[in-house]
C-alpha cells in the first residue's frame, strides 16, 4: 500500500516556520556581542534600536570637532603670532644716517650746514609707532669716509637703509645761491640706499612708508631753516636765479641696489613655494601603489626589508629630482631672468643673477634638495601618523614654514627664531641670492637642507616600523 503524500499546504507551513526561525536568529545578538543585520527594509536614524549607535556617534563627533578646533587654534596662532609684534619691533629694522658733509677733501674747507641739520633732526626724532624704525646716526669714520662702504653694508644686510649726506652737499648748495647755478639739483645732497630684493614685503609694507613719513618733514624743516639763514645774508641775491636752491634746497636720491622685478618672480620666493611642500607631500601617496608591488607575495618571494626601504628612499629622491625640474621650469617659462651676470655690490642693478648663466641649474638644485628636505619628513610622518592625521601634519608643516619664511624674523618675537632652521626659510634665502644676486648664504642654505634630508633618512626605518605596528593593531581589531 502506498504511503500518503504530504500535502502542499503542510510543506508551505514548515517553510514559513523555518523562515521565521532564521529571522528571529538574525534579530538576536551573536556570541561575540555584535548585532546581526535585520534582513527587512532600512529604518530611520532615530529608530529606538539605533539609540546606542547615535549616542556613540554624537560623542565621537564632539571629540573630533573639539580636537580639530584645538589644533586649529594652536597651529594657526603660529601664523597670526609672527605678525603680532611687528610695530613693537620695528626698531630692529636699522636705518643708518651717515654724515659725510664737508668731511672729505676738497670739500672740507666749507662749514657744513646740511649734514649737521639732518643728523640733529634724526637725533631728536620722535616717530609714531608705525614709523619707529631703528634710526641710528653713524659717524663717517666708521666707514673710512667712503660712501661705497656704506652701500656695501646695506648689501651685506647690516642695516635695511642708509641715508648718506654727500660730502659736497653744503658746498654745492652755497655755490648755487652765491653764483646762481641754475643746474643745481637738490636731490644731489643726499642718497637713500636700500635693497628691495632682500625682502620686498618688509620694504614695501614698513620701511619705505616710514622713510617717506620721515624724510619729507626733514626736508621741509631744512627749507625753513635755510630760508632763515638766507634772509640774514645780503650777499645771496643770486638765489632768484636758482629758486630750487631755496625751496626745497635739499632732496633725496633713492638708490635701490637690487630692485625686486619682474613680478613673475614673486611665486619663486613666496606663495609658489607652498605648492612645493604640497607636491612633496602628495607624491608619497602616488608612489605608495608602486611600493606595494613588492609586498604582493603571491607573485614573488619575499623581498628583504632593508632593500625595500632603500628602494623607497631612492625612488622618492629621484621623484623629487624630476618634479623639482618641472617646478623650476615654470619660472623659466614665464621669463624670470636666469642668465644675467652678477653686479658690483655697491651699485644698483636690475635683475643680476647670482651665478650668471649657471643660475638656473643652481636654482633647480636648490628646489630639488629643498623638495627632499620638505618631502622626506612628510613621508615619515605619514607612516607614523597614518590617515587622516597625516593631513594635520601637512597643515602644521605648511603653516610653520610659511610663517617663518615669508616675513622678516627680526619683526617676530624671539620664539620664532627656530624658523632659521626650517627648510622653506633656506629655500627662500637661496632663491633670492640666485635670482637677484643678494648677499649669499648659499652654503648654509644647502647645509640646513641636507641636514633635514639626513635626519629624515635616519628616521625612515623607525617610521616604517611604526606603520607596520599600526597596521598590525588594526588587523587584530578587525579580526
């Protein structure tokens, strides 16, 4: 006798019960405490079962924002702080007043008028805070009575500006009013020597405005004094033939030893260098897939660790070599001069280059070594910190380098003097020497950059160990 066949309705009932049992299992916690995802439709973020998840998200969000806020305040304060003490320290920008009037033969037989008056004005000067430069009267004997040595001092960056009263200043003025010399030029009485390429921002923002605010009243006061002297002297009727010898009587010849030009050179010594840091940082991310090829053990035997480290260091430095060439070529493409001869230090010159026709190669090498000095620490910190914290390092690295490189540290508090050892400061200094033939410290500039590279290479294996340790910790948590 044939056994009865189960009905279709009975099978469906059993299947339904099995399905409900599976759903119930999915709604329970697993043995390790994790919650198994329900198979039905998604719920809203404020669903009761998401309460613990929401509270954790709120807590992590708050801690993250507080941490980022504290980081922003701390790091950005470094940038704001470098400019905080500017007016209090303007007297660090020294201005020499050197009187040669009637002190050098054949003019030493004339009783000086211009020199003593100008030096007295600066001795009694009470400038506003925005004009309070380091006005300093220096005797001509300090320069062996040679104005060219004053110019050399400005080139050597011993002072920012020199106001020279020429040795024939009073002689020419008296001759003009006595003899009626119509060719008399008041600006021949004094020279104002400065060097814009030393730091175009400081010169344009603080030094030159203070000079104009101070020199114009000095010239005006001398005109009043000189007119009084002439009114007491009946033998000066020829002044009507030379009115410029009465008013303004004296003027100032402005001599810029190294003008900052062309404008396309601005990125080479300022904002453009920020991108050198950024390129150095992100080149590490682009090269990591290349490095990872040596870790794919399914395709080849294991590679010795020290050889992988050597490969990474050498490949990064070679990358900086070619990338720095691309960066340097941009300045060349926009016709920043790179082939002019150096100029005498005591003469004004437009765009002399520090190394003649070899200036571009030196500029490229400076950017290459500088890029390595900026990039290798970024690679170390990326391995030590990992993402996203390596991004915070980039912000710190950019701000500390910019704050100490684009502004004269003489105007910053003593706290910022560490900036002289930061890589970007040395790149800026070296670039000015190459592009404008300013005072050279190229040996020290390269020395500091090589020191950064050397320390970074020494720390590279330890940074790699930190990365391996972080990876192992992450894998244990996930496993």
